[in-house]
C-alpha cells in the first residue's frame, strides 16, 4: 500500500482523479463537478491535481472561478504560483497574472525564470510600462537578468510599451542572442514605426549568419510594407521559396500586405492564389490591397468569391470593401455591401464603416446625402473622422458654404488638430477666399499649431532615402535640384500649370511656386530617375496625402521621362504612366 501511494504521489497523471480531470478538459461545468468530487474524496489536498484544475479553469476562460479556487488554497507553493501566472498570461488575463505575481512576492515565495517570463509577457500584452519596470528590477535582484528567455520577454515588453530605447539596451547587453530576441527587437522597431532600424537589424542578422524563422520574416515583411522596401521584400520571398519554408496563413498574409503596400498588387494576388489555407485576415488583406490601388471592381469580385468560398467576412472586411468602393466611385456596390452587413451577417456598423459611407457619398458628389447621413447618426457616433471625410469631399467639389458648416463641427470636436485647419484653409483657397485663408493661418499661429512635416521615401539599390520639402541634406542636392528644374521646365512646356493657391497664403507668388516645386515627392522622384536605369519603375512612399499640384506634375513627369511612377500616400496608391494616373483623378 505504501508503494502504491508513493507512485500516485510521484505520478499523479496515473491516478483516476487526474484522468477524470483530463476528461473534463477546459469546460467549466465538468470541472466544477470534478472539483466537488475531489473535495468529497479527499484528493483536494494533492497539489498536482489542484494545479491541473486551476490551469484548466483558466483555459476555460473562467477567471472568476480560477481566482476563487486559487484563493481557497492554503500556502500555495512556487510551482502552483508559476502555473497560475503562466496560464493567466497565456490566456489573456494579464491583470490577474500581475495580481498573482504580487501575491507571490508578498508571500515571499521565490520566483524563477518561468515566473518572470510569464509576468513580463502579461505586462507587455497590456503595455503596462509603469508596472513592468519594477518587475525588471526584481529580475536584476533575483539574478535572472542573464536568462535568455527573460531577456527576450523584456525586449518584447519594452517594445510593446513604446520604450524602444530600453528594449535596445536589453538586446545590446545580451552576450548570446536567441532567435526570439532578434525577432522581438525587429518586431519592436517595426511596431513603433522604426522600419529603417528594423530592416537594418535584419541585415545585421543576415551578416552574422543567424538562422531566420517564420516569425523573422513576418516582422521584416511588415517593416518592408511600412517603408515601401520592395527589393528586400522580394529577396525575403525568394528566400522563403528557395529554402522550402511553409507559407502558412500568417506568412502568406504578410507577403500579401508587403506586395500590396509596396505597389505590386498582381504579385500579391499570386501569393493569395497559391495559399493552401486562407482565413478572413488573408481575404481581407487582398481585398484591401485592391482598394488601396483603386481596383474597386476587383475588390468587389473578390468579396463576392469570399462570400461563396471563403470564411464569413468580419467588420474589417467590410471596411476594406467600402473603402475600395469609395475610391473607385462604386456607390451602388457600396450601398449593397453596407446593407448586407446587418442583413446577411448581423454585424453592427461601427464608426469606421460610417466614415467609409460618408467618404463614398461625398467623393461621388452626393454631398447633401453624406451630410444628412452624419446628422442622422446618434450624437456619440458623430466622430471627428466623419467630419474630416465630409470636409475633404467639400474641398474636392469646391462647396464652400457646406465646407464651412462642416468645419465648425470638426474644429469644435478637435480644436487642437492642425490638419483640420490646413484642410479648411485649402477649402477657402480653392474657393478663392484668400482673406479666409489668412484668418485660418492666424488662428493656427494663436493656438501654436503647426502643420505636420511631409516627407517621401524612395528605395534605390536596397537603400532607403528620405526627402522633405526644400530638403538640401543630400550630398547630391545640387544635381537633384538641377534635374528637377529641368523636369518642371519640360512639364510646363507640355502644359503643366502650377497651382500656387494650394500653398498657405503667407508666401509671395514666386515663393509659392518654389515651395510647390520642391515638395518631397518631386525631389524623391527626381533622385530616383537620376539613379535608376531607363524602364525601371519609380516607387515613392509619402507620409501625408499628396497635394493636387504634385498629382498634376507627376502625370506630366511620367510622360516626359517615359517611366511608370508609383506613389503611396497616406490614403492610397497612385500609378502614374503615360501622363495618366490609375485613380483617374478620383481621389
């Protein structure tokens, strides 16, 4: 009997009670029944059984029951604490994981690397920088600062919490970096908008001969998407194919996003068609890609196929479809898609869907209907983004009276947002009301508001170059400006007329033309044409919406240089070729 009891204690997985627990699985009612049985049978004293019961309760999603169980246990040991902290962190109960950790510290239970890895992940998931920093101090005190798993968790924590500098410090202090640490640092750079640094770290990783995994590619492809680094994205794709990596749904979707956001939508469709498994995210990525490039008909057709052959569309899918309809002027199709949200899928429209509808109606010239659409919404649903879309439509159709009404709503909602004042200024400028432009400019000065600085990025020879308006930081500035001046002269001879009324009113006429001529995208295009061979496509990424003057000028430049020029601005893609743009001036 003594031997049998010893075996049961050492190997609880062989006990009948443990088998009953496994059979119950992560289902709340069966677990509660097993719990009652353990109490009646006296097996409730077994820590191994209690630990399994707790983790299954947490897996079942019942954190309330998990808490009740845990706090009913007297003198929980480190194994039990580690199990509950890890389970809480893994299944999304981050605050509870931190709560259990604090109880562990208060009870003077020694922590391990498993403890710190789990609780730091919990802090990362909710970006709890203020809570995570003291835990980092605990790591140092307990001597786990050299543990590779804890270090990787810290890198991810700081990166997700927005402190990339501290993440880099932890990364740099690692004597031997695991693939998880490399991936966490690259992902951290990418998630915080430092795509150049993410790409640079990937190159460093490649130089050192560190073996990549799928997570590496997902992060670096995202960085390529952000910066428009098509050459590197293609290299990664070739590497994946040549080294027989499994293109699962996550990696496949990353490739789709990279190609669509770098301007090659046909290649994105190839990847999509070759995927063995496509979830709603993959379908949505491809539909969104079509929409960004102005291929509304293709987006609608793919949406139709998704409804027949794919998973049910979700709210994000409908945003992609409605946006595609808005940019292509497909009002009828957009109305049908919006109606099907409720009728066919029971989805309640959110602010982003309403913004798409206002944008679609406004762009198509149905200004009164778009305005009424906003007014018919409940007060809490009238988000600033709706008024921004409406004001943009008023600007497009030069409707000053309605634009002023809309601007009043917008400025009341977000009085400190400088982009709203700039948009209103442009509405006045297009209507020839320059005294009103001056008034808006003075309002911005009084409030201390400044326009967001625009910049454009171009990749040449797997290296990215950034230009801003009037930028003279490039070592070849003189040559770039001379080349651009020649392009603009030839464009004028071909019929291009600058649009100086689009520039803020404080500039004199000659200065306005100068400011327009040296916008960042024009400088980037001139540099690209200088540095690439004839026939190569020029690809530009701009952080703001492209102005109408640049849009007009680039059409002429594409014809003069006999090149295709692709510009990705804040809202969408423009494919310029033979003096025309893919948006057909509907943007």
